[in-house]
C-alpha cells in the first residue's frame, strides 16, 4: 500500500477502496454516471473521472477532488457526449496520488479505443510491470490498473475479448472492472469476487455499479450481482452475453464491506448492510455485556451497531457524541498540533447527556488506536463515570492487499498488543471486539467455515485467499497465507 497525503484529519480509519459505475445504451450517459458516482463518493474522495463514447469518439474528463468539484455543471457534462459512459471515484491504494493515476484509464489499442475503471488491487502488479518494461512497454501512470491494459495490448489472441481474458488470467488479487470499447461495455469480477459489482436496468440501458445504492440514486432497477469470475458483455445493439472463463471457485467477498465500506442503504450478497451492522451490535451485546447507563455510537459508522447493542442489552441508545459534517478531508498533511485537535473538530461530547454516566462506546474498528484514545479521553473530560469500548469487528491484525489502504502491519494496534494492552492504551475501563464467528453470524451465516471461509477476512485472520507475489517477502503474509487455487 502506498502512503500519500489524502488522509482524513485523524488518519486512523481504513481507507475506502474505489467505486466504479458504468452505463450503456442511455441518453445522457455521462450525466447518469456523474449521479451514480455521487452515490459512491464514500468509496473514494481523492479524485473522480468519467469517459464517454458517442459512437465515433471517446471523451474523458478526470480531476482531483470530489465528484461535485468536477462534474456539477451542464457544460462539463456536455463535453462528455454519448450513450455509453464509465466513471470512477478513487482513493489511491497502489500507485499513489496524482492526476495521471485518476481513472478511467484510456488507451488506443490495435483494435481501437479502450477505457477501464478498476476497483481493487492487483497483488502481482509490480512483478508483471517489471516483465512488461523489460519487453519495451512504456507506462504513463504508476497505477496497477495500467498493467491490465499492457497485458491486453501484448496478448496474441485474435479477438479483444480473448485478449482481455488472457490478460486477467495473468493477474492475481482483487478486481471489479468496467471496460469500454467502440462496440461494447464489459463488466467483470475476479474469480473470488473479493470486490463487489452489481448490475441494473434503467429503461433500455444497462447499468453497473460497485453498490446497489448507486442504482437506487439513478433510478435503475437492481437485476443481480455480477458473479465472481463472470464477464458480462453488453453490446451497443443491446445484446447481453455472460462469459465464465475462469471455471468454478469458492467465492470470498470482502467481509469488511458489511462492517464499514459500503453505504448502510446498500445490499451486499442479498443482505442489507444496515441490518448486518445492527446485528453485529446484537452479537456484541451477547458476547460482551456490561453494566452501563448509555450506549453511545462513534458517529457515523458506529450508529447501526450501537442501535443493535442497545436493543439487545436494554441499555438506552443516546447520541453522546455529536459529529460536525463540515470537517472534510484535506490535501495538506496536518501538523502534529492539528492532528491532535482533529477529533474535537470532527466529534464533540454531548456533556449534558454523558456527565456522571457509565458509557458504552460503539465503533466499527480500531486501526492505530489513536482515535479511540482521544474519544475515550473526550468522554472522560465530559464527566463520564466509566467508558467501555465495544468494537463491531474483530481485531484488525493484518494488512489488506486487495484494494484497501491499510497501514503496514507494524502500525496496527492489534498486531502489537493483546486486548488487555489495547484497553490500557486507549484508557478505557473495558474493551471487547465481536468474535469472528459473531461477525459471520451477523451477515447471515451460521458461523465461519474454517476449512473454506465464506468471506475474505484476511485483515482479521491473516488467511489471504490468493497468492501475494509482490509481497511474498513481507511479514504481513509469510506465516498465514493459504492460497486457494482457481480451477
């Protein structure tokens, strides 16, 4: 993972990966794409881009900042004509920040124009890139996504679709892709389905998006998920073809989508994200009860789990922390002094409510632990008699190599300390995490199948579902990696 200056002020949350959106056979395709990207803004707030095709030419606009910063005017949308468009919101994981890495990426191949938008991370991109450069390839970006373009360009198969499949057979890791050519849009997921992708219908148009909420916002009807390992080809003449070139495998979608990344009004794998998060709180209350006066969420990500904890425990739910929604991300790395005050700029204790009370704080995760420490201190300064912390995920002990910008393992609090030491570090009266089986139950299973896990949970367990060629010598995976071969 690449460290870069687009952290939020406290720098202590796992970073959203990216969001992709595409539509074909629609009037005002670029306008629909911009609206869809607005709904996916939470997945990437560093940069946004849209590429469209009008039957003759491709048009692209990419920029740093939010979707509204780049695609809010009719004149800008007017520069992106056509009935087919793909868009991307980005928070860089591989390749770092910069306009040259903003997607969709576009290239002129021998068969014509080709645009690609990618959510995920290619875990052997460096290895492939070195081999391509040695053969004379010239890269225009530092993004792992460009590796796919070069692999397509150098494939010897006769058709573009065959070259695309040939390229994907060489990559490992996680990807949900939306690609455009002069004749078609292709949407696909990696064979394990680590990153999400759904398909919808808007009149005669077909829509693809990272989450169902984007379909809702543009008025599209949800059709189904793009299946793990599936390529859905939609032609400009309306024909839709499903290809499954990678054989069968046991899917391993990212379980952290349910914990934090996805919007709570999305549906993931047939399960409401909001209901899953609320159920995590129920599991937490069963596994880690405590005598207290109030259940208080750390806004906004802790709210659904806090509701579930309160309902199960019978302890009243209250907004003991008020969040300012006007503290955004910054393009300037804060100084130490600014960083130390960042929590109070974003969150403030509701003193009249918490003073003298025993508080159960609910948050989605602990990464470095610095934010949890400051929030516990804030509660005590507001007069809380006791502060008990409950976390709606298991301890985050390992880095992610599949498109989530996590700190290196040595900086993860749970990788350095046991729970008692973590409790002392954040200065809480008690600390507990939901168990891995409790998390699995909350998302609708009977528990985790240790022999064949139903989700990718490597950030909690260290059991990576693919090989990690570019990281083979790193401690993050050396002891725990258990590759799963795809037929």
